[in-house]
């Protein structure tokens, strides 16, 4: 049996409509879960500081060193709304060493703190020391990442943590 061009056209139209309905349904499910779920939240990453564009966050999940975590940053002069997704580079008891704005945690190199923003505003680097109980050092490998290397963010208290983040894509 040979398929005519009209039949092929009808099949393509049906396929597109079906795919559109499925995609709409999936989007509605994600929006529903994002809006009301006490266990799950979704995050879109619009910066280049962390690899990945879409993350799923499991609220109230225990955070271990090296995990991606979502958290509410403290009030600061650069970001007024939203939460961050960063790595938990340091946890309770880890030692932060800062030498000439170069950061190490337990002697592992993290990066160098910038002195000014892209717009020319001054940045103040955090100080070293031992991370106290219930605090985390938030970090990403991007050299311009706005993270715990700066006083404006500092260490993140566990009360500000939303949950553990996993990259979807």
C-alpha cells in the first residue's frame, strides 16, 4: 500500500497536535508540582555560573559536602529576588583559608575572589576560619560566581536552605 502526499500531511498534522498536547500536559504537571508541592521545587538557571539550565529541588533534603543546594541568599545589594543553586563546598568543621583573596577549603583550591563587579562596584571578600555548626559554604566553579567568597553572601545557615538540587538538563 502506497501512502499519498495527502495522507502523509494528515499524519504529520495529527502527530504535531498529539505532541503539542503531551508537551502542554507535561508543562502543566511541572507547573502544578512547582506551585503547590511541599516536597519538590523547580529552578531555571539563567547564568553561566553553574552547568545546567533546569534543576529539580527536593525540599528539606539533607545536604552533604559536594551536593548542589538551593538556598535563599541573605539580603544583599545585587539580588533582591529569588534563590540560588550552588555547591555545598564546605560544611561544619571544614577550614576556610584565604590568602590574597584566594580561597581554600581544607587545603583544596576553590578560586580567587574578584575585587569589583562587571559594573565597577566594589566586592569585599569573606574571611577564613572554621565553618560553624549548621552553616555551609556555597560555591560554584565560575570565576565570577556570586557566592560565599563574598561578605554579601557569606556562609549559609541551614534555615535558609530550601533543599538538594539535581540537574535535569
